[in-house]
C-alpha cells in the first residue's frame, strides 16, 4: 500500500469516528477505536490524561450524547502522517453541542494517534482548545436527560 493510500485511510478512520458520534452510532464509533485509548481532554476539563478501554470511552459518550438535541464535529483540513504501523492525524475542529435553546461550541485542534492491525484504529485522542463559547452547563443537563431516557434509568439529581 502506498503512503498516500495509508494517509487516506487514516483520515477516513478519523472522519468515521466523528461522523458516528454525531449520529449516536456508538458501535460505529467503537469499531474505529483501538482496544485501549489514551484520552487527553486536560485543556478542556483539567485533571490528567486517562488511559481507558475502548468500551469505557464509548460508555462515556453513551452517558452524554443521547441527551443532546444534536452534536456536530466540523473537521478542518486533516494533516495525516504515517510511519510503518503508526499514524497521526492533526486537524482543526469546531464542535457544537445543542440542547433546547442552548449551544456550547468548542474550537480547537485534535491530535489523534492511530495504529494499524488489520485496519487503522484510533489509540489516542487529544483535544487542544483554542476557545469556547456558550453554555458549558448543557453537558450536565444532557447527561441527566440521557440517564432518564435509558431503560431503567433515573435522574440522580
């Protein structure tokens, strides 16, 4: 396979992950993840980077995304790089979260590390925030709504 073909597959894996998340296709998102994912949202949430199983990452998304009215990841021009069985995609992103009449918008840069086994899978996700606009508290409201919507779920607040 040529370098250009590998780079195209890297970009397709990244675009596929965020397209799946935007429509709450958690199985589709899960298929694009490596078994273990290094997740770094420190620039947004503080704390420290986490090493999680792919199932734990998806569980976190399942606890929030269904409670939103809509989620949209607008990826800018991705810059892929590949070296053997490792790859990286860096791309600007605008992420919009919608709930009722509220919007929370993040603008920043994603750095995604990928590894190739039979296909390219995402093994690290770092989100660097340049700016944030809107109502961050809508995430807590979305989690609460998602909890109530799950079979057997209840609102703990």
